């Protein structure tokens, strides 16, 4: 049997494993730019070979920047019916990131960005609800580009190797590996399901969440690729205490660094950042749900060791946790709605503990169960 190329293996995971494309499925393939054409073509080919029906949507660099700069309030709040129909009808969604410039929105008007995010909330809610109902499978993946490599302070070759390694594409059968990862994470999730309280302690951090009645989910390559995390959505009014995030928090090309948050009754009541505080506050004030916690998660991918500036990878760092402000996941029982879902990462490798119902489950970057 001839060995598959890297692109063939990458596409095979996205089509066969992550989204489980079946004959007759309507499959939307989104490409951020033409830089990822080799992977898009391979995904397209494999979708056709499955007997499914692919649609390709390829974006162009600079359109979002132009839209935010010149759009009126009416245009910012408009959702075109064609895009909405796609969200309502497609069976599978494969989205491939390949930016030419990761900073193209860094100077964009944050108030207009917040207004646009609030308007598109109905689309993300629709997608998440359909996924929770089992009507839609979706996955987000990235293709190596110079922009991503520069953000990670790597050469393009180094970053390509980083993606290959993080995704286990160096193995002959990466799908089998991801299934094994899923089994181990399922074991942990099964132990956590049914717990009522989560307590996190670390640097400038002492915070509790109620997770009573909420479902923990294992992520092993089905929605994000690469993957490696377990997560839940805490009870909306439960987060109480303070938490400090030492890793850079990047959202839509903007960066806030060394974020400290104080929460009461589930809501952020005080927020500080050494860098990008104005942007942080503007995102917190996006809408009624943006100051609440939509997700709390533990990263498990030990092949992702350092911050790269790409949240798809960084939130999976083994020995880290991340907390998302804004929208929660319906599949966990989460009810918070927002145009924001901003994952902010905290290093847990030193002087850090997590307790579930007062039982130590995690210490200094490793599970204790």
C-alpha cells in the first residue's frame, strides 16, 4: 500500500475522522486565502470520492478590513440570507485558516468590530445548536503560512514541522493516535461528569465555578485540528474570585497581555491588562453576555509546548488551562450567548492546582486522577 503524503493524511483526518463525511452530504469547505490551495484541493477530492457534494468558499485578503473601515451601522448589523442559508443547510463544515497577515485587524475600529460580532452571533449560535443536535459536523484547521510562522517566531519550514508534529501527521496512522487520545480523555471526562464545583489555584488566581449539571467534553480532533483539551461551560452566575493569565491573549489580530480578572456572580466586575487593556475592555462591553464565562478548559497536547500566537494551537498547550469570555457551548448545557468567544490562556505548570468537589485532580500541569 502506497504511503499517503502529508496533505493526503491531513485531508483524510478532516474528511474521514473530524467531520465523518458521508455519501450525499452537503460539505462547505472554507479557505481563508489561496495559500492553502494544496490542502483545499485534497479535501475537495476526498469529499467527492466519498460521494458527497462540496462547496468551496475562498476569501480574499483585506476584505474584512475594508468592511469594518467603511461599513455603516446598518451594514455592520446585516446578515446576508445566502450565508445564513449555508449555516442552516450544510451537513459538514471544514474551515481552513491560511492568513497572509495576522495583524491586518490590529488597528481596526474595536467598537465596529464588536458591533459586527454581536450581529453575527445568531450565525454562531445556529452552528453550535445544530452541532449539539447532531445535525452538523464542523472542524477548524490551519495551513502553514509565513504570517503564522512569523507570529510564532519560526521559519516557514520550522512552522510546517510544528504543525505536522502537533497534529501527529508524522505517524503512519494519525487517526488511530487521535482515537487513543480520545479514549484517555474520555476516562478523565467520565470522572469529572457529575462533579459540582471546580476550584482553580495559581499565580494571582483563586477562583471557583459551579459545573453542576454541566457536561464535560473531550476534544480529540473532531472540531479543532490539532486538538487536545477537555472543557465544559460553567453555570453562568457561578464564577467567583480572581484569575490571572500570563500568556498573550490574541483576538482578531489584537493582543492583550497579562490579563487579570475579578468575577462575582459569574460576571467580570474588574479587568486589567499590562498591554491592550483598552481593547480588552471594549470586548468585555460587546454585549450582555461578554462579561460572563462561556468555557473553562484544560489543555492536553504535550506536543504543543510554546505560545505561537495562534489560539488554535496555544489553547491546547499541555500544562495550561484556558477560559473563554462570552458564548458558551450548548452541548455542555451552557446557556450564555454573546458575539464574543475569546479564549485566554494560563500556564499551570508551576504552583498550580485544580480541585473538583475539593478533590485534587490536577497539579503543576499534570492530571492526578
